[in-house]
C-alpha cells in the first residue's frame, strides 16, 4: 500500500512541478529555470543526505557496476526541459497524460526485453490492451 501512496504523491508532485517550472520559464528562460530546478534539487538532496545519516559516501559512485547508469542525473536536465516545453505547448493535463503514457510504454519495453539489469517478464496481452486503452483515453481527452 505504501508503494501506491508514494507513487500517487510522485505523480502529483510531477504535475505540479511541471506547472511551476513552466511559470518560472515564462519569466526567465528555459535554461535558467532548468538550472534552478537542478541546483535546488541538489541542495535538497544534500540536506537530506546530511540529516539521514549518510549510509554511503559519494565515493560509492565510483563503484557503480554499469557506469552508463550515472547518466540519470544528466537525463534529469533534459526531463526538466521537455516537461516545461510540453506543459507550455500542450497544457498540464495533455502533457502529463502523454508523458505518463510514454513512461508506461518505455517501462514495459524495458521489462519485456529485460534490459538495464531489470528482470525480464513475459508478454501479457492484458498489459498491451491496457496501453491501448490509455492511448484511446488520450485521443478522447484531446478530441475537440
């Protein structure tokens, strides 16, 4: 149950953050806004690290097996950029629906192929039907 609650909070925060970041971008620029997002996230993460006991040090990053996984931080900059641009051009609801659908499709593909160290799962028609229903919902929502 806790996983569900955390996921719901995450989705809500992502939607609100997209709107906030788009508002800041309109008053500054996309790269100033994106930089501020990343810097403020760094400050919050460092504060949390100091407060929570520091189970590991930054030296542990040198021991990460698959070094390509360290690209997650750099991807964060592009995620911030693309969320801002999509919310600005599509509006929050449409943008987030498409973003979440893309996340589901890519995540399911990762699971099906068993890539990036994720355990491979077998194909299930019901999951594909679920994705088709979500895409149908986006089309219905977008329909004017």
